[in-house]
C-alpha cells in the first residue's frame, strides 16, 4: 500500500504545498485528471476553512497533518488539526445556489465543493483533534 | 499569482496569472476592484489560471457586483474545463459572459 505523510503549519501559505501533496496522491492512485482536480479542490477548501475558522478566528495556532493511503479500490486522504471542533459534513447544501449573484450570501461554497468532489467525506473528533477523511474511488464508476 | 492589466481596443483587460486560492484571492480582489472603478466593461483573462478555489469565486462575485452595479459587464476569457466545472456546479457560470480568447471577448463587449 502506497502512503505518504506531511505536516504543515496551519496557515494559508500551506495551501499550495498541500495541493501538490494531493497531486502526488492522485498520481500514485491513478485517479483521472478531472477527479484529481476535484479532490484537490475538496482538500484545499477544507484546509482553508481549518486555517481561517479553526485556527485564526479562534485565536489558536497549530499544525495540520495530512496523509494519503492508496488502497485496493480507493484513495483515502486524511487531514488532522487542533483547531476548534467543527464538523463540515453537517453543513447543508447551500440553499442559494439558484439565486442571482447580487442576492447571494458569501460562504458555504467550500464545504459544498468538498462534498461534490469526493465519493465519501467523513468527519470525526478524536483525541481533541478534528479528523477529516476524503475518499475517492480509484475506478470512476459510481462517482 | 499576479495580475497584468492593459487595454485592448479600448476595453480593460486583466490577466490573472497563477493559482487563485485562499492565500491570494483577497489581494486579487482588491486589484480588480481598483480597476473596476475606472471601467464598465471588463475582460478577465483566466487562461493562465489552472486552479481556483471558492476564494476565487468570492473574488469573481465581488468583481461582478462592482461592475454590474453600474450597469456594466464582466466577461471571463479562456476558462479551463476545471474552472468552468467549479463555476457551473456552484451556479456562477451563467451570470458571466464567457469567451474562448481575450480577442473574442473584447469583440463581444465592444
């Protein structure tokens, strides 16, 4: 099983390094280009939320750990952080997607994109850490 | 990420170069809003943006509001398939005029 770990500081300058990490993961798992982009977007959106809401706005600082595991039929990416507990999977689909741009509230799109870009998106809070798991099937069926 | 601005046939064109993410979208937004104060027709050349997160969507939303608020038009030129997909999924795409190239976009706005 192919696997890799990376620890980055919980700030927005880490976004690019994590996108490159996810690119290596999808390359290693043989995920096609379009679905690789969507997974990269999913992880990037959740990491940005962690940095902005979990750390900065909460007056906290810390690292974010990321790992990937290429399994037989799927790729799993795990993010761990010590920001305030937040479960993005409880974030409903934004109700304003059909609204005129002038009338839209800003926000909520990142979590929506994260859910759209994965076959499974799981959250748990364990040992005082947020743990977000992104799963993409290696074969494109069912997505 | 960098933004180069110029004028093609009297139409303002801003070329965004590089990934747009949570670390730089606010800076891009402030540059484009400054430009938006001086024009009612704006072409954003997106052909050199290979990645854009929702922070970029917020930047586009702010640009749209600034220009559409005074009866103008924002056109997005050269969107990649990935960027188009994100914008379509979030309902943003239908609000913008689009074109394959800057020159085509300038022609549409003239």
